[in-house]
């Protein structure tokens, strides 16, 4: 049986990979150089966690960050493509790809689910472990971020979009809840240990701002951090603006980095002060 098993990684296409790397290093992340990757239009950079990675790719024809691609891991890509096509989605044929330019790296198959919210699919060659296969990869970051907890997609109507994501992910929609930091009503689908939050604005805030500026699509990554005060101090020490502070519905503290300071994405941190 075909099955999506994890939220694997996020691709951000940028006009200048070097600048993107410097931006995320200023936020306290360890960013590795992936070298020149076939099919990636130049060099790439990675921010790697134990359960997820962010990949910066060069987009030569775009003046700034292009649309992000959220990539989901499949255990049987060909069967998932068949399932999605039968559910009404337009999906590309699978093509081979590589984790980096080294001949020793494990290969993978990738495909794209086309639409106004593009989603990628990946199946790794047997024995490959995804992010851990990247040269120089580390899940230890100076800003104390340890894992990705959620990714967030802005939509105009959660009622309208939940049926689509039920068909895409092959699961029932969770009960909606309020997101107090991003000011939205959201439903969080968990694929593996990472949540995909479908968020509708419920007042002025990050979700409404992202939807107005960029339309439908991914707008925030939420990270689990060990010490928020350390994370905030690390950013300021490295020359980044101090992040905004907020409180989640659970009462937990959060930091929020503005898209202007994070390659067009909100980057949030949750944890203890």
C-alpha cells in the first residue's frame, strides 16, 4: 500500500545562494555547503535537522525567493503518484535526483504535485536516510534549534482546503484549532512527526500578511528550540534583528523572525525561555 511517511524537506529557490546562507547563519543556524548539484542550477546550501532539512537552490530567472516547494517522503513513489492522479491531482513523472554532487551519495526519485500550492514527493533508494546522508550535515545549531515541529500553509478558507489535503495526504482532517501567534484558525495534519498546518487568517497577523503578499502557500516553519533566550541573543550577536516574542495557545513561549530577515519565510521557535 502506498503511503506518505514524513515531511522530508523544504526547497527555497533564491537569486543568491551565498546571501541566503549568510542570512540563515545570522539567525544562528549551521548551514552546510552542498556544492554543485546536478539539476539544481548551481550550488546549494542546507540547514539540516534530525527529522527535516531546508535546501537553498539557485533560481537564476527570479529577482528574489521563488515559490517554496514542500517535499513529502513516500515509501512507494510510483503507487503514490497513481493514488494522487486517481484523486484528481496533476503529478509529474518520477525522475532521478541526488542528495549532493558526490558519486557516493544515495540516489532518490522525485516528482511534483502541480497546482496553486505545489508539493514535491521523494522516495529514497533503499538504505538512504535522507538528511543524514548530506556531507557535513549536523542537527546541532548554535541557536539551540533541534527539530522542525510544523510547517504552515496560508489559505483563504480552511473549510474549502481541508478536503483537498485529505485527498493529498490520504488522511482525515484534524479538528481545527486557534493559532494565537499567527492569528489563524488551523488544522494540523501530521505526516510522521511533523505537522502540516492549513491556516486561515482570523485577524491581522502573519497568516493574513503572508496571504495578502504572496497568496496561497507555505509561509512559516516552526522549530523546537531548547532555549529561546539563547536563540534570540545568538541572532542579535550575529547581526540579525531581534525576533518578535509571542505566546502560543498552550502558554508556551515563542520567537518569530520576519520574512524580510529569513528569505521570505516566517521562522518561529517554540520552547522554554
